[in-house]
C-alpha cells in the first residue's frame, strides 16, 4: 500500500500517478493475476503501440478510482475522462481491454472523435457506448439507447447508432430502433424506421431510408 505522491510503472511501460495505490501481487492459490487499485483520482498514462511495435502517442485515463488487472484490463469509476489522439471520451464508468482494443462507457457517456488536424469532429452520445479499435485506431463506435451523433453535415438521432470510422473521420452511420431514426443535414430532414448514411471523409453523400420513410 503506497500513499502520497505515488508513481507506479507497469510491465507494459504504462504509468500511474496519484495519492494512493494498492498492489496485489500474484500469490497461488489466492490470486493468479496481479491487480493494481488506485483511488482519489489517479492519472494513468497508457503506452500505445501499433502492430509493428512502433510506439504511438499515449492515451490518458483519469477517474475517481481505477482497478487494473494484469496490466491489460481497466475498470474506472467516477468522472471518467479518456484522451487519445483520435478521440476524447467522458462517462461515469468505463471498461477498457487493451489486448482486445475494446472499451465500454456507461452512464452519460460521450465520445468526441477528431482527426489529427482537429478540422472535422463528431460527437456521439447515448446511455451505453462501445468502442472498437484496430491497430490503436478507432474504427467503430456503437451507441445504444437515446443515441445521438452530430458532425458538421449531420445530426442523427435514434435508439441505436453504429458509426464506422476511417482515418479518424466518419465514413458511415447506421441508425435504427422502435422510435425510428431522424437525420438532419444542412439541406434536408429524413425520417424512417432505420437509416444508412454514407459519408466518406465525414461528408454526407447518400442516405438510405427503410420503412415509413
């Protein structure tokens, strides 16, 4: 148990700073996997590497409390704030699996995606948001229940929204649910049971509306 000005370095190279941390080492048969518990709003700097092993810009995780299992799985609770070069996310709770490159945000989550030039951003909200990355680049974001996606050319609302991302820009948005879907662009509004919006480089090109269009 470490207290006051704690600094921890994990095997992956990721680090933690904060006022208090507890390390539980593997001891058979009590536990097989190491665990690190940090409270009082610690800051985690997560090392990011691509498939070739090249080190990328790190990600930052802040929360009121964080538990790390085996240096790969993160459970965060209370005013969660996650920053990566391609996005900024906030929520009340979060689960992150660095090996699977998957994350889930719960309770008032919001994702702000952005390209490197900070020119074309998008925002996604909902009650539950799942994030899927490949080679440390965000490629899919799924929002369930009261979902809303906003970009420069589109304001999309529905029960569920599935966004596909190419080179940090929206390339496709699909929405569906019992309450239907509504897409508002600068020139028109389209409603239907479900919508499929094709938007290469985050510019709306086609909108397919299905049932009650």
